[in-house]
């Protein structure tokens, strides 16, 4: 359940990445993958790389997906800039 | 074949099918599932025994034996099928006692005959045939001299293993509490089986701890219950040397009879004959027993000297008759067979005879799920399903008639034919109709209508473009077919994956959905095309108003792509709320996933949840989840769903008894799901979703291009997560039906996206000067009505399910409704903008966008605008026509000549670029400022673009003349 909460929150955050000029590595799809992956990874890291039992999933668990998603998006953007991606203004 | 002949042929063919279908519908019965007519459903998991491993063959043999048993019990139309590698689903219509059914069908029925006295083991694991405190003497087998189960297990564990080849087990494992001296679990064949049994137990005292110990009984020794002690831990047990004289395979023709011989009691008994091998073994064994009795007789009553044999069925002594050495000094002649008597009722004697008749199961079966539906509830559910189906059909028909006029009449006719064909298929195959199956059928009504909508909208477009009605019909079918084929293939693939991986209940849904997709293609495309082809030149279709296309519709031109940010933000917010709901409340997983028992009780007297809880508390069910449920399938408003930990059959009886006593009786249905089954369901669901995503994205990548597949996947993930969020938010129970709904959503979401992407694919080569966002906006404005109409037509039958489908289908329909709405939304506002962002980043589209912006004062208009009347579109049909070669290339190394290239450029409306790019080999990646040469001619062709027809060669007329 925790993984579902993290990934849902990560993808929710990704939806707002569209407001930033698209210089993400792999474009909008790359940012999606980074946001989803890092939200789960960060959640795991917070719980000591264990899946919390269903009874331990709380509102906070969902919020734990936010920093991971932001880190993922930031990393994707940073790599994109380093690789010389030029923003597409759509 | 001319079109007219082709249409006539199709119409005659369909007319023939209609007649055949009507015959089938009139003559064949409909096979109803348990949920519609009441009965018991059992799911067993196969476990190995010493004699047999779980293989495909042993499972098949088990199924055969089970079928034999069920036939003998007189159950009509039972269904037994293998699921996965080691599970067996048994459906028993009309059987309302799950416990009895389980005993009749799933009992292993391993029967052995032991020479009793020399095989009963006393202290030190030594036989002591003459010690009555070990054997029980004249009361052999009935508990005299026997031990508690704990002591028996302890004694047996000290015995030495043997390997004579006659042993019936490889040994057994027990979990015992050394403090209370009780056996907590076992016997289990392996240590792992014992652990699984302990974990599955709802009794909290059954757990490994400091006071517990796992005890292993070696091969060669068995602990058997004394007569009447079976399954009772407080009963008495004997330790036997596992050296049976005969087995169940050595007897034949077992029958229930009566003890009617001289001095007979007239009580029911079971008589049987022996096989040739059995006869010999029986004669020898009884002779030995008789001789031993003779040897032990030292005068007085002979009864005290009589020796016994024990008949052991599934680790319980069911009878221990003696051999009268005075009457049978040479043993009992096996020619006349033998009998088992004592303590039988007619029914129990019949059951044993039947079990012996069908033989022992080669493998051990563990019940992992059982459900029982009362016939009344089943009938009510069937009525509700039928009402929902009829309501769905009427709603869709009304929509088609209002929206498409004459075309609508044709479509409604096609729907009626579709319904008839489906009904005939269901009876002919035959498909067992279950509640999810009816839901699948109702949903396919919407899918069948979708195909018509896609084509009709296309026909209307062609009419509005000024084409004659016959040409518009022909073009509409031609152009709409690709999208329909793609969408139907995707839906069919989802149904197929669901059918392969889902549990039995959902299989019915998947099957009807899959068959429905095929049949709908026949009726919604072939039939309607033939009918319209025949009507196209008649007065009925003489005016565009007959098609609902009387005026040139002003397309709703909206900057879909420009506003995508707003909709992205909206989706983000919805998902964030969903994530918080999942975190806060979690998904309400039903017993299909968590294991346990569910009782649906319709009580005769009014009750409240707390009153029911008070009634159940003395039974240890204080924590049961009790909720009032409503639905037209219930006669009163006093229907409740009670979810508890796993209830044993006896406990189910207690629940029923307690509620009857308190609330004046009622109707009950029970369902019990074991943890193994829950895991299987959860695993199957995840595999099904992943497999669907992989297969479908591969198909889309193949049919479109791989960059089209990724936005589709993102949109699908979006829909699934939104549905999960809504479920968490409202606390709806997630069941196996929900998984089916999720997979259907997955398929449906793709259907909608495919319609949009199909138009994008068509428009890309048409608009060689447009930015990608302009192509998408144009495509969206063209297919919006189609997309909304197909969603609406699918939503109508779902709404019918929601309002008329009863309690069971309500949650399923709700998930579908959310999914369809979300699918439509995500096709327009998620998949398409993601595609735009991704494609616009490609160099070729980036340059084209820059050029459009440059020509429009730095802004890219939402739609392509023609400057100075210049053409903005290319007529691809015209462009594709084969043409003669104008000149030979100037340079032999070039593929086309200058003039030829100029003509091609002119055709594509790229005259300006022609001045800048004198040859076809000009590098398009680095265009001159203001140049439109951003695409090479081959870039304008999508993967599935038909190849340019080869110029016809002059036919060699010398052949065959």
C-alpha cells in the first residue's frame, strides 16, 4: 500500500513539472520515470528499505513521496541541462 | 465481385446466421453459474502424497475421480476445472451445504486394512498383541487402550523409521505445546506444510513459540484416531506400525447395504468384493488373524481371544471387526466379499460406499476457498442482471436513434442482431453465465455501439465535406475501419489476458467480452456496411438530414494543447488527493485478497449493525465487519454483509443459528477464502495488469510508432491510479471483480486514445507545414465528438449496471464508470499533450515549430491558418496516385530528377522550399532561414502508410488464350 501511495504522489507531483521549461533528460517522459522512481526510492530509504505493513501506512506515508519526486525531477532536469537540452516552449 | 453483390452476399449470410441463432436460442438451455442459481463453489489446492506428486496427470486423475463422486451424489451440471498448475475449482449447483460438499468431493479417501493387534505399538514403540491395555482387547479400535493425541504423537516420534515399501506416508510433522501437552497442528507431510497450516490458522494459540515443539513421526509409523474420534484433538488415538495388509485398490464393488443375514441387526452397512490380488491378501491376513486367535484361546469365552483387523480411512479407524476363529479357522473366504458395519446411517453408509467406489484421490486436497449462494439470492441476482442488460440496450438504442437518425436505426438493428448472436453463442458453446459474465455482455453492447459511432461520425464528416451520400458511406467505412480494428484488437487482447490469468469468477466476464468484440465486429461493421450500401442510393438516405449531418458543423476549435497545463495541474491535484486517501485510509481489500469469510444475511426481522454484533460476540466474532447492504435483489432492507476471519463449517452453522434465533430466520450465503487463494488472486491481478500493459504497448508501437505507445501507457497509469484513489477515498471494497474492472478500464482507455492517435497519424502527412501542436489541436477538434459519443455510449450500459445491476455489480459498475470518464479525460488531456511535448522536442518538429513561430510574429497559432489562400493541407489520396516518370535524373547518382522533384514539391505545397532546395538530396536538418524544408518526403509517411501501388504492367495476353 505504501508503494502505491508513494508512486501516486510522485506522479501527482510530475503533473506540475509541465510548468517548468522542458529541459528534462528524456523530455516529459524522462521526467515521469524519474519522478515515479525516485518517489518510491526515497520512500524506501525513509523506511530503511523495507515495505511498511499495511497498518503502518498513514497520511504521512503519502507525503513521503513528495521529496523523492522533487529530487527525481531535479535530477532529470540537471542531467538534461548538462546534456545541453534546449527548452521547448509549447 | 461488385459492391452490390458483396452487400447481398453479406446480408444473406447474416440472415442465415439470424435464423440459425433464433433456432439455437429457442432450443438450447442457458447454463447459469452458481451466483445466478445458487449452489456451492469450492477451490482446492493439490498437495503431494507419498504415492503421488502434483503433476498435470495426477491433477487430471483427481478431477476424474471427483467428477465420478459428484455424479454419484446426483448433482446436476457440476463443473470441475483445473486452475493454474495445482488448483481445482468445483462448482456444485443446487448444493447449499458447503461442508457436506467438501467432505463428499474433496475427501482423500485413502483406505487401508491393518492386521490390528500385531501392529498396535505400545510403550517403547513395541507391539504387544496380548496386552489389552495397549490393543483394547475385545473393544479394539474404539478407544480402549488408546492415548491422548499428544501422547500418541510423542510415542510415535520415538519409533525407528522403516522402509519395507508398504508404508503409506513418508512420515508426518506435528506442532505440539509441551506445556499444555496438546497437539496444535498436523499431521503435515512436510515441515513447510506444517508452517503453512500454522500460519493459516485463525486460532491465535496455534503459533510457534517458546512452549511449542515441532515433532516428526518417522516413516513406518502412523497415529490414527480411534473410532468416532476423527478430527477431535480431545479424542483417543492409537499408534500403528504402518504396514497395511490391503489398500483401497484391493477392493471392488462397494455398496451400501443392510445387515440382513442370520442374526443381522438390519443396520446399514457397506459391502464390497475383492480384486484377485485383494482376495489372496484377504484370505492370508484373516487366516493369520484366526490362527493367532486360536493360539491365544485358553478356554473360557472365545470373545476375549478374538483378534481383529482395522479398517482405517483417512487416518481414522472406521471399523475394527474381529475374526471368529471357530467359524473361520482358515480365514474368511474372499469369494463372498466382506462388509464394514457399525454406527452407520443410510446416508453415511452411502457416502462411504461412493467414496470407496470412486477410489482414493491420488493427491491430497486442501480447501482454500468456498462460497455458497442461496438459490433465492441467485434468482434475484439473475433478474437484476437481465433488467440491467435490457435497460442498457434501450438507453444505447435511444442515444443512437436521437443522434444518428436513419444511421441510428441501422445501428439499433445491428445491436439487436448482435444481442441475438451473443445469446445464441452463449447457449451454443455453452458459456456458463455468471454475474460478471452478464456485466461483460452489457459492456460489449457499448463497445458494439462504439464501432458504429466511429464510422457514422466519419460518414457525417464526409457528407459535410460535400461528398455524395453513397461515397460518404464508402469513405466513412474505409477510413474508420483502421481505428476500429486497432481498438478491437486491444480490447480483445485485454480480454484474452484476463481470461488466461484471472480466477474462475472473472473468466466468465473475460470470455463474454472477448467473444463480444468479435461478434460486434461482424454486426457493427460488416452488417451495417451492407445495409447502408444497399440503402445508400434510396430515398431513405436521400438527404444529409437523414444522417444527422444536415448542416456544416462549426467545429469546436479550442486550444487543447495550449490549455493542457491547466488540465495537467487538475490531474495532479486529483492524484495527490488520491495518494493522501491511499495513505490515510488505504484500499479496502476484500476477503478475495486478505482471506477470511463473508456472510451475506438477509434477515426476516429488522436489525441494526450493533444488534448483529451483540449476537455474534458470544461466538468470538466481536471484530467482524458488519455493514448494511441494499439492492433490488434483496426482498427487504434487512440485508447485511458480515466479514470475519475464516469461519470453519461448524462456526458457519453457529452464526446462522444465532442470527436465526435472534432475528427470526433469514437467507444466507457464505464465502470463505483461504490465504493461498488470496495470494493467487493478488498475484494473478498484478501479472494480468503488467502483461496487458506490455502486450498492448507493443501492439501500439507496432501499429503507430513507439513514441505513441509511451503516452498511452502514462495515460493508462493515470486512469488506474485515479480509480485506486477514488476507491480509497470512498472506502469501496476491492474484490476480484474490481480487478476485472481495472483491466477493462485499461482496455477502454486505450480504445479512446487510439481513436485520437489514429486521427493524428492520418493528419501528420496531410499537414506538412504545421507544428505538432497544431496537428494535435486539429485532430482533437475533429475527433472530440466521436470520443465523447463513444464514451457516452459505453457509459450508458454501465449506468444501467450501476442502477439496476444489484449490490454485487454496483461496485464493479462504479469502478468502470470512473475508469471510462478518466479514460476519456486522459486521452484528451494527458496522452495527447504528453505526445506533443515529447514529439516537439525532436529536432525535425522543433525546427518546424520555429518556422511557424517566425512566420507568425513569434507565436505558434493553435490552428494552422492559410496565408494568402495557400493550401495548408495535402490531399494524401491524390498525392498517393501513381504517376509517370517525368524525366531521367540529371545526375545518374541522384534518385530523382530536378523536374520530378519540383513536381513533388508542388504537390506537397512546398514551392518556396523548392527554390531553396534544388535537389532531393538537400539536407533537411539544417534548413535556410524561413525555409519550410523541414521534412524529407519519407518523413511524411507513417509506418502503416500503404505502399505506393506498383504501376500496372501490360498483361501478357499470350498466356491462356
